[in-house]
C-alpha cells in the first residue's frame, strides 16, 4: 500500500506530523478497502484519499482546539473540487459519444438498419 505523494503537504497544512499523517493514511486505506473490497482502482483511491483528508482535518481541529491555536486551513474542498471537475470531462465525453451515436443511427443508416440497431 503506497502512501500518496501529497501526504507531507497535507500534514504540513493540517499542522500534524508526517508520522501521524501516515497512520491516518493507513487507517483511511484500510477503511476504503473494507468498503470497496479492493486495494486498487479509482473507487478505492478516491475513497481512501477523501477519508484521509477528513481524518487529517478532524485531527487538526482537535489539536488546534487543545492548543488554542488558529485552526488549520481546510484542504478537503480542493480534493472534492478536483473530483467534480474530472467527472465533468467524463460526462461531456459520454454525452458527445451518445450524440454521435444517435446522429449516426438517425441520419446515415438506412431505415431498415435503424430498426435492427434499436
């Protein structure tokens, strides 16, 4: 199980040590494995990183509350925004493919072939 390369950056932004961040990553990866039943794939990695960011945020707010420091900036919004943006491009590609397929079937195929294709 590889730790993500953003782990030290997240640890620094959350105000926690890298060893604690690695422990939180292992916990998040274990939970993602239990939920997905896999150790690979986009669903597993997305869930693991999202859970890791949630755990790091919880840990930073607990530490900042106990130390009476200013809360660390939240970093989970960036991950969620990136996930939404990547899904938009996939949805656009899927819609373009469906439009192309519909156009091909309705305009370029003879009427006899349209009935077979449908």
